[in-house]
């Protein structure tokens, strides 16, 4: 596979922990990705199973959603992975993380016109199991021109070398899905990454990032692909207390769905990740997921 990122871009990414670049996706493909995602959002696809949710707010289905997201939209529109965007992102992920890289997840991120909420400052690893260290890359594809007026991504250079900083919940409300980091860094160092339609940013699981509200008259839609390596045991013990405190309506819908048999559907959807060298890890995770279903009250 030819190397996609040139040396200078690679060095910039390694220095800063993020990169804005042009993945050269044909315009027709961008239109097709946008249409597939908007169709899913407009039909509320995945709400009952916790795949569609509002990342800001209590997500009770009563209020207009200010940051609707759909987890693994490829499960509902498989064409999303038959794209040059997927192939390019995978090639770059391999270039950066090496040959053992796996596709992890995709997410659709919509910010409705005028009411689209800001994404609080956070590091993606704060959502994950602190017993393991994670090694992942997110490819954030802009499906319309994006700048500060309609919520472009903003990053703190060099933050990918930091540990995971303390996180909490916006307004201290554990029912909100989003996590917020409000200490240990200076937001005035943020670098906004305005992008044209089809432009893309890459960031790591520790890169501190944010996106402002959508104050424009058009929805802002982004499609994210995440690639990772097998997590490795954390070198020093860590605890992320916010993970135990989190009580989202999304997680409750997902748990109820999994108990009704959705867990098997979920594991089937993850089958592409299974490799000989990761089998043991994946098996342990599947068993832990089954145990959790019976332990926690809904
Ligand atoms: O699109 C946004 O507003 C935030 C995206 C984000 O946090 C991510 O891709 O990790």
C-alpha cells in the first residue's frame, strides 16, 4: 500500500497530535455520504437501541436534539464503508499505527442550524476503560465547508503527549453523554481547523479538542472513522471516576436492547475486528459485556 501522508504532514501530525488535510474524496462520494447520514438522522434510525442520541442535554426525546449523533451508522447504511474515504483513512491509519491497525467505529455528528451545541473540551480516551491504554486515530470528515461559525474542530497542539486529564459533565449533570475537561490546559492555545467540503482532520485518543456551537443557518454534518490498535494494560493504575457516575438515557436504551437479544446483533456487527492475535482480548470483552448486562439495573 503506498504511503498516503507525505513526510512533512506526518511530522506535523506527530508534533501536534492533529492534522488537517485533503483526502481527495470525489464530490459525488461526499454527496452520497451526506445523503446516507441525513436519511438516518431524519428517520430517527437507531434511537431505540441507543445508537442515536443527543450528546448534549438529557436525551429524553422531549427536547429538540442539539447534538444528535449516530454510533456505527454503517450498520444501517453499509455503503458508508464502501468509499474511497474509508480506504484512504485505513491506509493512513496503517501508515501511522502500523500493520496491526483495526477499524474500530464510525460516528455521524450532526449540529442542527442555529441550535447546534458546542462540543466541550475533552480527550476521547476519557470515555474508555482506564485499565487499558488506547491507541487510536479519528478521521473527521467535513460534509460542508466548516469554520468557527458552524463548529469546526479545534485542538490544543502537543496535548496528545499528556495523560488523560480529569473530566466531568457539562453543568455537572451525569445524564449528559458528553464529557468536559475544564482544568489543566489553556483553551486560548486552541488551533481551529476550518475545512472545505471533503476536508478532514485526524486526532489521537489523547488530543484535547473542542468544537463551538453551530450559529449558522445550515446544519453541520461530519462523518468520523476511528481506527485502533489492541489496547495495552495501563502502565500505572488510573481511575476515571466520571465513568462510574455516568447515567445516560442512551446507555439505558442500549442496555435494554442488548438484554432483548441486541447483544448478539452488536457482537455480529463487530465481527470484522476479530483477528487471531486479538481473539483473547475480544473474547474477554464480549464476556464482560454479557456480565454487565445482568449486573447493572436499568
Ligand atoms: O464534531 C464535533 O463537534 C466533535 C467531534 C469529536 O469530539 C470527535 O470526533 O472526537
